[in-house]
C-alpha cells in the first residue's frame, strides 16, 4: 500500500528542504510543518465508531477514533524532526523510539535503542523522513510488528523506489505515505535527488 501526498504546500516545502541553502533552523521548521500537514493523509484510513454527543443544545451523533489515538514511533534520530509536528495534531499519543544506524559498508541497519509503549491491537504511525534502501524501515517495522498492532503506517518525506519495493516485500501490509517519490539511489545508498542526510541537516552533524 503506497500513497503519494500531492499537495502544493507539502510539495513546495519538501523542495525547500532539498536546497543546500536551507539552514538548520529552517530545515527543522519545515520538517516539523511537513509532519503536521501529513498527519491527515497518514491517518485517513483509521477506523471510527459512532458515539452519542450532548451539545449545549441537543443530543447528536458523532464519531470517535476506534482504538484511540495512534501510537507514534520515531526512528532515531531523523524521525524526531517529524515527531514534533505530528504531536501537534496527535497531542495525546503514546510515543516510542527505535534507534537505528546505517552501516555504510553493508547499508544494513544496526539497532542501538528500542523504547516502545504497548502496541498490541493498536494503530501505529512510524515516522522517518527518508526511505532510501528500506533496510532501516524494515528493521524498525520488524520490531513494531512483533507486538501484532492493528495497523501500521510508515510516514516519510522522501522515498526511493528501491526502498518502497524492499519494504513492500518484507511488510506488504504496511501503508507507506510519502511527500515525494524520487528517482532512485546512488552507489552508496543515498536518494537522488534527495535532500542529503536528514539527521545531519537537522542537528548540524557530519
């Protein structure tokens, strides 16, 4: 399941992220705002249940999220750039963290931290700005799906076709929502045209 967000503001802000002229402060702000704007697209398939609502004037029918607010899981460290924007909308969400680091020789993901709330039977939104080779995404989703959540959505900003294919091979039931589907990967696994290393551009590291 793959969804490309085609919204002029999201697209324009994503393309501003790409520019080498975008400094750390603006990069952080744009990524946070993109995360906020993408929440409706990432959650549009959540099930709802009908409820009775007492307004100041009369009783009426309404809807509530079935199963409550989704759990948000940030893939460290770059996922935290989206997390603040997501939590602006899903402010009562439980939050988990999965720390992964890419081995630049093998391009495989090495896990260094897992802190997750209860996920069983719950809807889960995993956030990570980049879906490149797909190795980190698959490693994170392997962890998340151990607990048999009701549904899982991966929300990213820029994806490569290779990463989408790799993820769909290993986790075909996971929905992918992205702001851009780029051309492909270079020989060291970076997205082209991409936006560079999102974590480094967020935090000023190299």
